């Protein structure tokens, strides 16, 4: 398993697109924290946030894109044809020649992705929150380590969610459209919460309770939130893995 | 010119993915309207229109390298670019109008068509459909709302200016670069 | 008639083509030879208006490809791959190509028949084997019944029957008075088909003449080729 994870790491880190996701995830949130400092300050002063500590975590949302891109690339790269003269040839053939046990491959990719996103998410969260303290001063309270860990876990689970959807749909456009919309202002999941309170337990919504205090009208304990979102991701990865195992590559 | 437009229309209608995108956009618009979101259903239709624009222009650059066949058939690039734009408006225009109707705001058609052309322009420049999807959706659904909410003092240029700039940039890149 | 004069193309710091010049005449098969990466495909791409040269001209019947009104009726090209989108059927691919040059729809079925793809014309291009993709590419090249044919490694991916068919097809095309330019690195194949030979190495033309002239005192075309290009050991 270690050698497989090493192989997947080498494979992923030799792709320019993966670096786009990695770097974008690292710089987007700190940059946004700096640029939007004025707006955040005003929002807090005007009492827009019932809980000012949430404001510090808001900019992290944009960096999540980086994790999503990594989750997509880890799988989409396998399906890109190797060259114009051989439209049918894909990297997946070489991958399966080297690692024929498919469930192991699915697991190795999940571990690789989790490792990368954990590093990315931790650095981003620490840098963004520290920057917030610098530019906003005492307006925002210092972030509790537990909430930072929750935010990083949310990143990792969202990256894995993107990977799971890629396993299921084998299509980067579908996966990115669904996930980018859901982390944006026109989130479907958020809209669904207006229709049924049960929608608060959809993976991308419930997970935010791990590090935000005010999400919609429902309060869910961080631990419950973490367990529910992990359950979703495990189930979807299971479905994706099962489909990947059965399908002809 | 007419032959080139006919060819481009034929390319768009014989491909499954744009048709699927249109169907999904309509379905999502209808469903979302039931939920009656605060900003109306148009932003959701808009996401579908953006993907449609990306696919229409970006499918040339997917595996298989169709762009070379296209340029062998119509080597005059400014003419080809014009034909592609006309064909996109002719085929996708009615579908976009229906989406705006379903959203309950037929007046939004013009704005959505500008979005459509902008997305096609980005895909032409980026030459990577998945990457172009990420770029346009992030710009429209995340970056622009963030700027509007976070930096109310910054005046964003109106949508037609953006679309015109991107389309012009796409036309120039398409004309200049090696295929 | 294909006329190439002083073609120079630089990519970054690498010199891809340096003052490449030769002609391919009607009624003859001109073989364009060179090791991998010597500039064969680059030359053909410039000739077809896909890439831009820094200097020189590449003309088909005295005109640049990119200036042609209905290019498919002047020159047909076969590059690597079929150029068909993988989720489009072969017939739909040829239909849009025909429409772009104002060719009749019926011509699509004629070329499908000609290359032997008619029974599989309703399949999506992504499901095609390498040999079938090549046939589809050739069908596209023949759509406009052009007097000039430009083919990059045409026998790549063909089975023995396909190779024999292609050889006969190229000879017949030249016999009908067409200009046929084909690139290849298969010496034996070229020695059987070509009337004229142009050898390119490191972006420069190193030999140009009739097959007999280029072979000269060497025993075979392969010997002549290696003698002219083997300056620095194995090129692969």
C-alpha cells in the first residue's frame, strides 16, 4: 500500500493541473482574507455576524476550490487520452497494468488525496486565520484548535467527495459544476434546506457545522456533523469504488 | 460563410453533451423555481448556460483533436470564428430563451446569451473544457458575488463589457495561435 | 502542385525548420522522409495552415491553404488521428465537414464506401480501432475529391491488407494526375510507392530528387537515408 500511495503521489505531482489546484488552494484564501478585510470589518461592526468568530473562517471557502480540483484531477488524469494519434489509449491502462487490484487502487488514490489536502488545508487555514488576526485584530477571537481541525477535515472530505463523484460520473465537468455551485451563493443544498429541514444533513452543508457556528437555522454539534459528512463520503466512495471495480476501463 | 455556419450547426446538434446540458438546465430551472429562491431561478439556469457555452467551444479541443479537422475544412480563421459564433447563437439561442421562460424571466435571455458567448470565449482561450468550466463557474458564482458583498466600493464593469472583452480576446487568440 | 520555399520555423530556442524547400508535382508520388522529430509533421502542418512559419512560404497550386475558398476540393489531408470528436458518429463527422465546404451529402456515403467504413458509419468515433480511425481520416481527406493529397504516415496502424490497399490507392491517385505528398519513416514502403524523394533531417532538407537519384550508388533507399542522416548515431 505504501508503494502504491508513493506511486500515486508521484503521478499526481508530475501533472501541471494538480499544481494549479495545489497552489490555488494555498493562496486563494489568504489573498481573499487580505483583500476583503475592510468588508469583513464593516460586517462585524454592523453586527452582520451573530458570531464574529465565524467571519475568520469565511475566506477559507474559496480555497476549497483547490481541494476540489485535486479531487477531480486524481481521477480525470486517468481518462485523458495519452495522445492525439491514439485516442483510445489512456493512462488508466498503464495504471491498471501496474496496479491490477482495483480496490487497492481506489484506496491508494483516496489516501494520496487525503494526505495532500490535509497539508494544503492545514497550511491555508493557519495562514488565513493568522492573517485575519493581523488585519482585523481583536475584532475576531482567536480560533479554537478544534475548529481549525474541523475546517481542515472539511477540506479533506470535500476533496474526497469530488474524487467519489469522479469515480461515479467519470466526468470532470459534471463533478465540478455540482461542487462549485454548492460551495457558491447559489448552492442547491442550501436551497433544499428551505424546502426540507432534512437537507441540513446533505454532506456539503452538514460538514460546515464542524467549524462554523451559524449555518442556516439548525444547530448541529461539530462531532455529529463530522460523523454524518464522513458517512456520506465513505458511502459515495464505496459506490464509486464498486462502479470502478465493475466497469471495463 | 453559409456552408461554414451549417457545418458548425451540424457539429453542435450531432453531439450528445450540449443536448444533455440543455435538458438538465431546463429541468433544474423548473425544480429550482418550485423552491422559490430569493435571487430567482435565473442564476441556476445561468450555470447550465455557462456549461453549454464551454462545451460548444471546448469540444473542439477534447481528445481526438477535432480542431485540426475543423481548420482543414475552414482554414480562414476569422470566418470560422464568426461562423462558430453565429451557429452557437442560432442553435443555443432558442434553448436559452426557453430556460429564461421556465425561470419566469424571459427578459433575462439577453444577459444569458452574453454569458453563453463569454463561456465559449473562455473555452476557446483555455482549450480545456474541464478547466474552462472551473474558471467560468468560479468567476460567476464565487468571485463576482464575493466582490459584490465584500468590496461594495469596487465598481464592476457591466456584463456586456466583460463579454465583449473576452470574445475579442478569444477571437485574437484563435486567429494568432498554432492549432 | 505543392511548392515549399525557404520555410523557417523556430519554437522557443529550438530550430524546428530551417529554409526547407521542395516541390511535389502532379502525377507523381513524392515521399517525404526523415527520422522522428526531423520536421516532417511540422512542414505538413505549416503547409496546411495549422502552424505559422517565421519565414518562407508553403503553397498549394500557388496559394496558401489558409486562403482557399473551399480547401477540401483543392487538397485533402490525413494527419495522425481521425480528427473526429469521440462522441460523434463517423457519418456525422463527415457530414459537418461536407457542409463546411458546400459538398453534397451524398458524397459522405461515397467516401465511406470507398474506404470500407460504410457498415460501421453509425458507430461513435471513440469506439473505432486505430485502423478504422485512419480510414475515417482518409475518408475526410477524400471528401472534396481533391487534386492534391497530403498524408502524414498514412500506413501507420493499418494491417497488411490495408497497407496494400493504401499503396495501390496512392499509385492510382498519382496515375490519375493527382499530386501526392506523403511522409513516412518506413523505407521499404516508400521505395515501393514513391517517384520522388525528399529527405529532411534536423529541420533541413538533405536530399531531393527522383527515387533513383536519391538512392544513387547505395544498395537501397534505406542505405541512402542512413548515410545522409546518421551523422550522430541512432536518432531514436
